[in-house]
C-alpha cells in the first residue's frame, strides 16, 4: 500500500475513533515513547539484556505503533510522506550508489 494511502487510512481512523489528533508536541512525545519500546525489544532480543516477564516481545507491533504516530504527525503537519520518501530515496541512491559497495568494513 502506498504511503499516501496509509496516511489516509490513519486520518479516517482518527476521525472515526480517535475524536481528534493529539497535538503535535504530544504526538512527538508518544513517538519517542514508541521508539523506546522498539529499542527495548531490540536490546533484549539482539543485545545483551534479557527479557523481563512484563516486557512486550512483539517487534512488529511496536514498529507499527511507531509508524502510526509518524503518520499522524505527517498528517498534522501537511507532510506528503510519499513525496518526501521518494525524494529521499532518489537522493540516497545518487549519493550512495557505490559508497557501500566500496566499504571494506561491509565487504570483509
């Protein structure tokens, strides 16, 4: 599904179930919290920490929370994420087309 459609889907959900968007500062705080939850799972699953009984262990669910809030912020700030993402991919491709291929750290 294109990012544009995801933004629309979130907007419809907010208007139907969420009453209204939280303000931008609140959503920024929520985004930070959700990213922290992703970090907790990563640190426990791939790092040296172990899971606690109370830890959520579903990385996909937590990444989806991050995406949802990110889409909310894009909608609130009239940001076309599809357009921005496409532009960023073009920039990265032009800038990094052979950078990583020639990185001895990645190819050893």
